[in-house]
C-alpha cells in the first residue's frame, strides 16, 4: 500500500514540472490552522479560510501574479476575574473577513514555490461576554481589515498543490467599545498571527 502511494506521487511529478513551465490561470484554495491574537488577553483558536484567484505571468519573467478574493474565519476566547468581587468573565470572539488581494508566486526549485500575498477588505468582529450573575452581552462591529502572508507551496501535480503559510492580519477595531463591552480588562487590539496548511486546485 505504501509503495503504491509513493508510486502515484512520483508518477505525478513530471506533470507538476510541466505545470511549472506552462502554468495555469485559475485557482481555488482552502486552508486551516491555528490563529493567535497579538497584544491581546485572548487565547488562540481555530482558523479556516478559502480563496479564488485568476492570473498568470509575463513571458521570460518567472514570478506569477494572481488577483484573488477570499474569506477567513477564526475564533478565540479569554477569561478574567474581576476584583474585588471575584466574578469570572468569559469573552468569546469570532472574526469573519472578506477581502481581495494580490498573490505572487516565485519559483524556488523543483516543485517548490515561494508565496507572498497582500489582502485588504472588511471584517465582522463578534463578541459574546458571559459574566456570572449578569445577562449575556453580545457586541458586533465591522472593521477595515488587511493582511500580509508568506509561505511555501509544493506543486505536486499539474492540478494540485499543498502549502504552509504564515499570515499577519489586523482589523482596525473600535478598541474603546471593545474594552467597555469586555468590562473586566479582556482587551483585544484586532491583530492576529496564524499558521495554516493549504490545499490548492489549479485550472
């Protein structure tokens, strides 16, 4: 069984090399991983995303350029204890971003490519605050969003690739409203760092 899997993989490598030379113009991608808030009292959580893009390259110039649109979702939580009452507050946060961007792929030898991406869009920031003895408080806001990412992609087949990517994203939140909603010092500046595994289909 293991021998058969390796045989399939190595049989696909010539087609992957052919894709490097001739290229494709469309892609669809999904990804998942772990996201950590920066300068925040929240703990890290699950991150998911997807994107669709179109692009190509200039003759004699190795990098490929794609314009894309996509969505990202991540969830976080945090807890604090109010003094002097000792009441526990729990804050659950979910971010849903919609964006457009530019992706650059740079050949790095064999079937490998470096991936660089910049995105700009909007993000829905949802908070749910639970505090012992109080009603549940829900707060939402839309915010401007941008992200920069880089990683490595392996084009193992003409129609498919896998990758590893690190992304820094930032939503420009109304921090005063967020802090007031949290009440007990659970602060969130809207910055996130995530690491994701991606799978991309090429057309």
